[in-house]
C-alpha cells in the first residue's frame, strides 16, 4: 500500500470548513484513498473513500487531485464532535494479496474550537 | 443501525494469564479483523479472518495469539500467556465483502491491562 503523509495537527473554528490534506505521491492506479477517523479512544470510523473522482456523502467531501498524488478531506461545517484523529489510508480496493487490512499512520489530530 | 460489539470493555489480567476477547460482528458480514492500539501509538493490524480461517496476519500475531469463530456469531481473540507489552486497546472490525465500496466497521474496543 502506498505511503501517505499528513500534518500532525490542525485547528478549526466551529461552524467553519475543516480541510485536511493528505499526500500520497506513490499511489498506483488501482489504489483507493480512504479516510477514517478516531474519536478519543473509540474504534476508528469510516468517513469516505474515492478512486479519482471527487466524492461527497453525508459526513464529508473528498477532493482528489487530477494526478491523484494528493487529496483533501473537507468537513463542511465542523462541530466540536468532529474533534478526532483523521487517517488517510491508501490501499487497493479489493483482491490482490491483501484481505482488506487497513494500515494506519499517525493521522492528523483535528481540534475544533468553539 | 447494526454495529460491532465487543466484550468486555476493560479486562485486567496478570502477566502469564490467558485472556479471551470477544466480538460480535455485524450479522451478514463475512470478513473479520483484529487490530490493536498501544496507548499513544497508532492502530496496528493483527489478523484477518475469512471462511473460518486466517487469511492474513501481521508479525505481531505470533504463536501466543489465536482467533476463532466458534458459533457463527462470535469472533474471539485469545492471548495464551499475556505479557506486559500486550496492554493495549483491541479493536474488532468486520466488513460484508471485499470490495472497494465496502468499509470496515469497528467495535468500541476492549482495553486490556496486563499487570
């Protein structure tokens, strides 16, 4: 799985958009970008994933650059409950020699301030 | 909404004792995983399980660890002889199938403390 680089921490004001960047310059053609988050010591929670098109769901939007070497997770209206560690993970979507394991990095600690 | 459950939420044991951590994955899911997170460190993959056998395991998952799906609903992680360094949060996860648009659902975790 390709390596990802994320800033260790970011701050955001409540109600504003939180834009979390991720670099994955060695991503290969069959690898997807996944985002998970971990609130305090709870289990990680899936947010969104994408291959090359931008994606949006009820939680967030994912913007992937045209060369796919970086992406941005956008929380459009951050709340205090969005304070968490956010993980960007790059991996193949299915098959291959991996049975779906996720390789977590250190992630970005997002702190949402009142 | 269906969820992965884990018991106990906190387990305290003496070094050298055996522990069994229990998980109930979401009922129609086919792939099961254990991860661990030592305090202050990143989440680490331990093992994946499919069709009643281990499909992949990490270097952490040595002979002291075993997994089992004894009754079609529970998924357990056994540590035969615990060490101090096994103290960590252990997360179970499951997914319905191996596809890109198919996320893993994680349980709330079991905090294991080895004294």
